[in-house]
């Protein structure tokens, strides 16, 4: 058998061996340098992705800003104070300048020129001397805030909210502010939603989360941990009293609250988002066709003395806290489409069968101030 002779003379350096020993890169690559290359490549890809996302975000922001800087589709002026005459305050949803801001129109001319406050609000309510504004602060992370403004639209106070703005109301003497937010979920019909409703004094005193109040049904305290309270409406002439909605284990109740006693007493079933009439005798509310948190919601009125209910002539599904235009008419917001970007305020008489009518175009969250 022949064999290939073995050359015992000194050989030239082996490039593969040298590379493995870190003397060069030819053929096989050193593990450390390969890892560094993969890391550099990964960082480069990440940088490209972030740059693309940043460019998209900047473009979207510029488009949104351009849309809001464009001429409004309705006639607007800049307000320097709240109107002296009776007015309606609402969230302006007309595309263009002033979109999302709290605005006012004269009560005598709801289709007329609207005055922009300069303050963006997701939800707003007002009295002659005070404005309550719940807003989203576009920061990282997103924050939520409540703020109050005086009749000159000067900011008086502001405080953090624990979730997505949902409802706000003022007492008749403007001494109390109620706020409701979604701590979890974004709809009262969604599974697992959770609310936080707090009543706060104009002086900054906090009267507490209403979920900490005693919930009483037929003289017995309900201790269920899944309770939610929302939709406060203050009783005219009695600053310590209010109505609200309470829910637990699928039940919906109208409760009467007492700030002094820190109690919520069940008054009726199936009443959601109450709004008390100016004369304090009736409650306008959303009435679920199923009697639960799911299902179509009609507008109804409860007579507090007799307990009788009247379902009004609005056939669309309503998801808003009603506001009284006068003792015989309620107003409310209705989205124009599923995007939630634009809406209108409608009005309907409390007489059974009365047809709803358009009250203010491109508006949401109305508050009637006399």
C-alpha cells in the first residue's frame, strides 16, 4: 500500500488555525466577532424600525395638527369668558379649528356662532361660574386630568384622574364636582369594566370614592366587591344629596347618595346614568331593554313621587348622560358614526311619542346654563 509522504519541513502559517486563535479572519469567524456583527445588524434593523415608526407618528401628528388648524366647518370665535346670557356648553366636534375644545352657544340660538374656550375636554360640564373639564394628556405614558375654570376661563385647579374620562357634573351652587372614569374597560356594557367616581369640593376637599360608601338595599348593606358607581346628578337645593347608578352582580340600581352619612340607598331598579330635572321631581335616564348592562338603551323619565316611568320617542341606542334643556325637554349626544370622532346633540320632549330633533350639530357632552 502506498502512502503519501509526510512533509516534515516547516509549513506556512495555517490561516484557519490562525483565525481560530484570533490572529485573522479567513474562513471560520471568531465567535466573539460574529456575535458583535449580529448585534450590530440587530441594532441597525431596530433603528430602521424606530425611524419608520417615528416618521409615521410625526406624519400622523402633522396631519392631525393640520386638520385642527384648518378652517372650522362651523362659525367660531375665541371666547375670553363665559357668556352672561343663558348658554349651552359642550365639546366641539366640528372638524377644523377648535376640534375637541369646550365651546358655548347662546341658548336662544343653538345653531349660531360658537365661542371656543381654548381648552380641550373629553367631557365637560358648566355652571354660571365654573367649568369642569376632563381631558386626556397626550404624554408618554398617556395621562388623564380634571381641571376647573372660572367665569373668565382662568384655570383654578387641576388633579390627576385614575382612568379614561367618562362623566362629570357640578352641584347647583358649584361647590361640588363629580367625576367618573373607567379604570378598566371603556364601556358600561363591556365585560370586566371598572369605574372610579369621586366627589370633590371646589375648595379641594375630597369626599372620597363612592365605591367606599355604604350601599344599602332594603335596609341591608351590600358588601359585594364587584360594585361600580357612576353617573352622579346633584339634587337641586340640597348640596349633600345626589343620585347615581350602582351596579353589582348584573343588577342596575338608582341610588340616592348622602355625602354626610356616606351612604348610597337603592331607590329603584334598571335606572342608568340619572339626570334630575330642574324642579327636582323627575329623573331622566337610560333604560336597558334587557334590564341589565347589555342591550339597547332607550330614554325614559322616572317620576320620583309616583314611581311611574315614561319611555320617550328616541329609538336609537343612547349611551350618554342626559341633560335637561327645561322641565319638559332633555338633550343628549349621539355619535355620527362608529369612529366616535364626531357627534351631534339632539333634543326630545318628555311627552310620550314625541319625535327627537337636532339641537346642536358637531357637539357632545352638553350642559345647559341659565
